[in-house]
């Protein structure tokens, strides 16, 4: 498989602009509508999201 977007470096610092990741790629690639919701945090304090297609 070929990725449709480059990897996103994440950080626990919410001010760095990358801490929330990039979860906007799958829906445009498939053409389906999507809903992304927050799902909590990892043990390192990084946010986790869940995307419903």
C-alpha cells in the first residue's frame, strides 16, 4: 500500500500544532463522509481520536 499523506510527528505539547495528528486523509481518499471524535489520551498524554466512516 502507498500512504496518501506523509506521517505526522506527534507531541504531548498542544501548542506545537501537531499534537492532534492529522486524521483528515481517509475520508477524502475514499469519498465517504466521516465524523471524527476525541477518544481520550494515551498513557503518555497524547490525544487519541476515532473516525467513523
